[in-house]
């Protein structure tokens, strides 16, 4: 019996729009599109990056109709080994119409771009400020902002344009439905797919030769995640280099770095719930966590897009997942390290950690052994 194949066929495009059909057969297919305010490549290498986690999750081979950069192709085989080890996904066979070297640099682009992906959040602001040589901020509609939410997107474009102007950078605006591939195949966006989605977008942007990906965690906390120091550089091709950035700093240290910047403090966007299209709700776990970061570094009230006070009782009752526990410990460490010690905040974070560890242990112990 022949193996199922995910066929990826690039479709006819315009200079600022590209699309491809992802077809598994049996009536299962998706058309993925990408549009931008700058010229795009219709890169088979980019389409392969988008397809890789999908095919591994489904245990089907991939054939991309178009030329793929050979260095990227070899790197993607290494990524397969990492995904197989981390997620127990099976390795699959990759094929393409042809292989070439330095595919991206065969084009003649009038603009040479060093890009950083920019969401308006702490990690991406830190990476933008720490890489002044990066001349392009890449903002993507369809990652954390649904393509159906035009109101929040337009507000984010306005604030990001202010950031780009203030920092002397170009704002690259991208819209894509590539996240549909993750949802179609029950892939976790943060854990399994957002790194591949970033790689896809980067490979499609004309003139981009280097991209810095903002890390979420410190090097010492190297658990599996969609963007990772050992993973991000492997999305590179012979014409496009990926860097993992920011893993030398904890989240409170990143907040301390961006807190003196007036542009950051007037535009910071970190909310992932956005009820009724709100820029930041100020109440979700991520909004509260970032407000705690500001307090831990003595900058509470500096950021005009987040609350200027803390609800200590709510913090103490928080149910923290793995990431939340990491960030809570980082805040405690930073308060001790800098001497900016808030006893009420430390007590609330300590209670939240005890509560969360107790729940985590309880959930792992069979009922008969409790």
C-alpha cells in the first residue's frame, strides 16, 4: 500500500501575494495565502517549512512542486529529528521538483533586509532594541491576531508604525492564513507550529537575508517549544540566516531593558484574549504577568497600555502552567537580585507557585494512591 503524500503546489501569484494548495487527497486540501506591503518570493522552500510539522503529525510524505534550497532541505531533515525526539512525530520523506543552492540570492532585490518579527510584546521589543542593525520589523496578521479581526489589526498597525518610525525601521505588514494548517491538523500553535510559520513568512519576503527570532525563555530553561535556541537556526537556507535572540535574558530583565523606552511604554501589546477587540484587556494571565514584570523591576505605572496597580489577591490565586511557574520564579529572582523587593508581590507569587505545584503533583498521582 502506497504512503499518503502531502502535495504542495504553488499557485499563480502577484508581486505582493503568493498562494499554494496543500493537498493530501481524498478531498482534504487547504489553500494557504500570504500578502504583504513589500514584494514576496513564491518560495517552494517557504512552502516546505509550512508543510513540515503538518506532514509529520499526519505521518505522510511531502512533495513540493518547485525548487527548494538544498541547504534548507538538509536542515529540515535535522528539524525532523528534533521534532521526532520532542513530540514523537514520525519522520517522513521530503521531495521537491528540484534542488538549488542560494535560491533566495538569485533574485535581484533593491532592498536588503535584516528583519525581526514584531508583535509589539516584550520579547519582540527587546529583540528590536538589542538589534539596531535590523532595518525591518515584520508584523503578521494571522498569527496572534485572527485574520477576521480587522479592527485590532488596524490599531496594531498604527501603534507598530509609530514604533517603526521612532526606531528608524521599515514596517513590513504581512497577512496570512498559514495558522489554518495548524488548526486543520490539531497542532499546538506555540509548541508545534509557530516556529515553522515564522520560517515560512521569512522565506517568502523578498530581500530578507537575516532574521532574528525573539526567544520566549532563557537558555537554562530549554524545554521543547516552537522557537528554541537549538531549533531556530535550522530554518536557514543558503540565502537566509535565522538567529535565535534574547535567551540570555529573563523576562523581567527584558522588561527592565524596554521600560525606559517611551515608545515601548506607550504601545506595548501583549494580550492574547482581546475581548471585544481590546488592545490589552489588562486582566488575562499574560496582561497580569507583564504588569507583575513591570512591578518586579520598579516600573509599575510606566506602561500606559497596562494597569498601573496589582491585584495581589488574584495573583496569589493564579493557577500557573509550566511557563507561568518559570516566569513567577524569574520575578522573585529579579526582585532579590536588584533589591527592588515587594513583600506583598513576593508573597502572592509564592502562594501561586505552591498552589500550582500542588495541583500539578495531584493531577499526576492516581486516585488510589492519593
